[in-house]
């Protein structure tokens, strides 16, 4: 049990770092600016520093979900990269459900608005979550 908790924390932090770096570097490759910590902070009406903490906490929770719940189910998929990509897709879907729920919870907090193409934002988000799952 202790090892699974350690795996969740370490893998969640590393995967969140890699995903976030790629999202931040994606701007140089023509992708729209995406900053989950800024979006979370704006929605919740908290400082951006707290948005970063929440962003990493979410990454750890998703890693724990993989370690504790989905690992045995996804082991049926032999290719580890495909397994991670599928879990990343599940994380993306959860994020798409989670943002409107958070918006309903936090009410008057300003919802993040895309500065660029919504299609590119969705593609970037899917790619970021794939990377998260693969890492």
C-alpha cells in the first residue's frame, strides 16, 4: 500500500511536470497558450500559486486513480504506450466534465476563455493528457 502511494505521488508529479512543460512549450510550435494553473486559479478566484498547487494535486489524484483502480483493468492492453494513451484520454474526458462542474460550484468566478481557436485548444489538451498518461 505504501509503495502504491509513493508511486502515485512520484508519477503524478513527474507526469504533470512533463505535460505542463509541453503545454507551455507548445506556444512556440503554434499551439494556443494553455496554462492549467492560470485557468484553475481564475475559476476558483485564488492566487496563481495556489492554482499551481491544485494543478499538481489533480495530477497526483489522476496518477493514484491509475495505480489503484485502472492499472489492473488496463493491463489487458499489452503495449504500455497505448495503455498510457488510453488512460490519458480518460483523464482528458474527466477534465472536460470537471471544468463545468467546477464552474457550477464556484459560481461567479470567471470561466477561462480561449484566446485562440477552441479546436486547437482541444487538440492541445488531448495531446497533453496523452503525454500525461504515457509518462
